[in-house]
C-alpha cells in the first residue's frame, strides 16, 4: 500500500493557505529581489499611516516568498510585521502576521500553537470584516486540523470558508478550499468523493483561467490515481502538470510532481528510470526547506532501491524518511516507511529487525485505523451538524423577522396615512406648479412669436429695400436709356456703346432676381429640400460657364479641380445656388488678373468643397456676422464697384444647413478668402 499521498496532499494544503495574502506563482530569486526593492523603496516613505500600512503589506508579501526558501526568514519578517502593525493599530497586518506565525509553527511540528494563532487571526479578521482573510484563515485552520487527524474539525473549517467564498464570488479561494476538502477525503481513503471534488475544482480552475491552478489540481489527482492503481490516468495528469510547472519555473510543485512521476514508474517496474526523476526532485529540494516533501522522496527512493536489490541505499533512504515522519508525526508516511523497512530486513535475512519493523508497521496501521474510524464518523457528524446549524440559524432569522413584522405593519399603516396627507399636499403643489409652468410656457411662446414677427418685419423691410433699390434703380436706368433712344435723344451709335453696360446691369439684375426667388422659396417651404445624388463637378462647371463673362471682364482665371467622383446627397438646385453665390462673391472681391480655384476633399461620410480666391480678404471681426442678414460686408462694393444685395451668403448658410451640411470661411486680409461647405455622401 502506497501511503505517500498523505504527505503530498498536505504539501498542497500548506501551499494554498496564504494565497489571499500574496497570490504569487513562483519563489524565484528575481521575484524576491523585486519585492525586496519595493519594500526598501516603501521604507523611505513612511510619513502617513497609509504609507506605513502599504509598507507592512509589502513585508507580508515578501514573507510569503520565504515559505519554502527559508522559514526562519518567514518568521523574522513576520515578527517585524506584527510589531509594526501593533504600533499603528493595523489589524489586517496583525492578521497576516499571525497566519505566517502559524505556518512557521506548523512546520516546526507545534500544531496546537499554530491552531491557536490561526483562531486568533480569524477572530480579528471577522471584527474588521476582512473577508478574504476569513476565507483564507478558515482554509488554513482546516489544513492544521487535517495535519493532526481531526478531520471533523477540518471539514467544519473548510465548509465555513467555502460558504464565505461562494457568497462573495471568490472563485480562486473557493477552488483552493474545495481542493483541500478533496485532499481530506483522500486522506480517509474516500477516493470516489475525492475525485468528484477534484473535478469540481478543475471546472472552477478553467473558469478562472489560471494554468498553475489547473496543474496543481492535476498533480493531486495523479496521487489518487496512483493509489487506486490507474497508472495511465496518473501519467496523463502528472505529465500535464510537469509541462506547466516547467514552463512557469515553479520549483516546489516540480519537486512534488517529479516524485509522483517516480512513484508511477516504480509501480510500472521501471525503478532505474524512476530514480532519474527522483534525483531531479532531490536536487530541487536542496534549495528548499520542505522536509515533508523530502520524506515522500526518501520513501520513493527506498522502494526504487529495494526493487534494484540495492539494500544499503534503500535502508539509508527509508531511515531518513522515518526520522522526518517521527518529527512531524506523519502516520501515513511512517506506515509506508516501516513496511518498506520490513521488506528490506526480510530480504537481508535479518529476522529480528524484520519482525521489529513489522511490529512498528502494525502499530502505526492500528493508530491510523483508529483515527480514521473516529474521524470518518466525526466528519459525517460535522457535515450534519454544520448543515443543521445553518438550518437553525435560518429558522431563528425567520422568527426574528416574524417578530418584527407586526411592528412593520403598524409602521406601514402610519406611513400610509402620512403618505395620503403628503399626497394631497403634493397634488396641490403640482397643480400650482403646472399652472405656473403653463404660464411660463405661454410667455415663452409669446416671446417666440414676437421674435418671429420681428424677423418677418426685418425680412419685409429687406425685401422692399431690395425691390425698391437694387431692382428698381437698374430697371429705371434701363427705362430712361430706352426712352432716350426711342425719342431720338440718343443716336444709334451712342446707344450701341451702352449695350455692354446694359448687359452687365441686366445680368446683375437677373442674378439678384434668382437669389430673391430662391430665398422666397426657402421662406415659403419652411426649409424643405428634395435631396438626391448630385455631382459637384457638373454643378460647378455649369456655374463657371454661367459666370464666365463676369470673370473675363476682370481677367480672372477660374480653375475647377473638383473630381468627377465627388457626389453628395443634397438638393441639386439649392447646391447649385450655393456654388453660384460663392463663385459670384469670389469674382466680386477678386482684383483684375486674379484667380479662383475650386477643390473638393473626401472624408469618410462627406465631401468638403472649397472656393478659394486671391481677393482682398475679410477683416476677422466681420467673419462671424458674414452669414447673417445684417452682414455689412455682404452688401459692400466689389473691386470694380459691383454692388450686392446681402442675400447671397445668408441664403448659402440656410440652404447648406437644410441639406444637413455646414459652411465656414477662412480669410487673410489682403491675401484672399476660402469658403468651405460640407455635405453628406449618403442619405442620413
């Protein structure tokens, strides 16, 4: 019978107990150096209580690294943590230090002191509502009880920790506790229940997604399969664990896994190959202070040497195991050691020594059997008692609720009456508020209508101004000239000389009428549009052709760089009016021999069209009012005294906005201006 499982499983228990204090995957020197550097840095900044607490927490993390490297260093650092925590009354620090003290004393074999220290730490953690600490300490307490064979108490501690972890959605800690519970069942030879729990742990670990946790569980499962002689499954799980731990450089777990690999090979009658794996584990353990694992190693070596008939080496190895097992009172490992020692003396024909070893084996087996019989019943009673206590607690809570329910009904009745009174008051307040809001709303409507009427009056005045001045004067001048020609006051030759001027006036008149018509339509239609796919290049070229003569009169070159694929989703007529007005403005304010360039830039969802001139530019203070009906520059004279109506740019702004676009300007006085407008490619 292979009894190395107990020690190996207990190694897993100890490894997991302090995880909430320092969740670190490996104890490499580089990591120790890294955390030590953080500690030294923090020690120079101890001005506030928060600084000191941070320093204490870092010391706790450093101590955790020494659990296998050097337990004396673990103890020394924890002493410092405890004293500093007492100085500033830092309860969490004291809790962590007590947990480390318990680990140290457990390693020294003083389990009673370890349990006392864990219990004290647990009481502090409950007072300060340190949930992770409570879970971890319950786990550690269960581990210590498992060491001394009090499986009932161990199970009770694990169940308490598991409930806390489940309530607080602490999947990592729940995984560790379930893992330890599985180890507890394995120690009682309930392998079926143990494997079932390990499979639950494996599922949790895969949800967490940490390969180290998965590998640790697989390593423990391999122990179970070795015990039940399912060596193929044991090999599958241990090989998976070894691959993970080698990749992560986890020395403690590698030493444990290599021993399990050796145990499998011994059972497969390959002792020489087993010794190679055990030798690798031995080299690792020389760097660690983990005598429990050393005992498992020596027992495995003894069996391998026994198979090879190397009796002296086998006896040396088993005696080392017995010394460690006696020191730590590890009955299962001692049972295995005495059985191996019996086989060694028997094959050496040392009858007296063989009988003595057999007697020790039987005595140890009887102790284990008595403890297991007692603890199996104790564990069952513990679970039953724990579940009963939970039910009683829930029942007491329900009685307490029922007791206060009558008071609650009275309070509810009083609240209903009070609520009714408050409701009446609130209804009156809401009515007053509603009337007040209606009054405010009506006032706002009146103000809005007043503004609309004011704008309509301004529009009317603007319209009459344009009709009375910008349209009437050119028509009156044309009428006078025609009357003079009809009455023979002007000769035909003289009249012909006026024709270019007349044409210019008529063109300007036509342009003004077109803008006026477009503006009138927008006012009457309330800003409605008829959007479709519009090719900017075509609209631009049509307007260049339309205004070509005005440009030629001032010897202004117009360059159309708009690509053929520049297509927007907009009202074609309104877009054409915008381009025509911007071109007309550019011609108006560009000096003779100047130039105008039209470009288009594509963005993800829009086209940006620009009309750039080499004109006189605009003063910065006038740019903001350029697109309003009050714009002073819009009605100013051009470089050849061309006169505008002031409708063009406000009309452009209104039409671009109605087509879900934007329009803006960049200008430098004396250098020129660039007007931009942006329209969408597709329907919005």
